[in-house]
């Protein structure tokens, strides 16, 4: 094996190990956001699936 390809493999292994450590220990901040009222879903009780699919 060439020396340059061995160095490249070692670099890739180090990057993979660093990525795995980052996945385990990185805790993203929780972002709170408000959904505008126009995106709220209206819930109707007692509606069958046939009623929701028909065009009225």
C-alpha cells in the first residue's frame, strides 16, 4: 500500500470517529416557534372518511 493512500485512510477514519462522537454528544438547542393561525387544522367530531373526501 502506498504511503499517501495509507494517510488518506487514516484521515477518513479520524473524520468518521469525530463524526460519531459529535452525533453522540451534540445536543441542539430547543427552538420554540409559533404556528400562525392560518395553518391550524380544524377538527370536526363525527365526520366519516367519506365526508372528508367528497366535494361539497
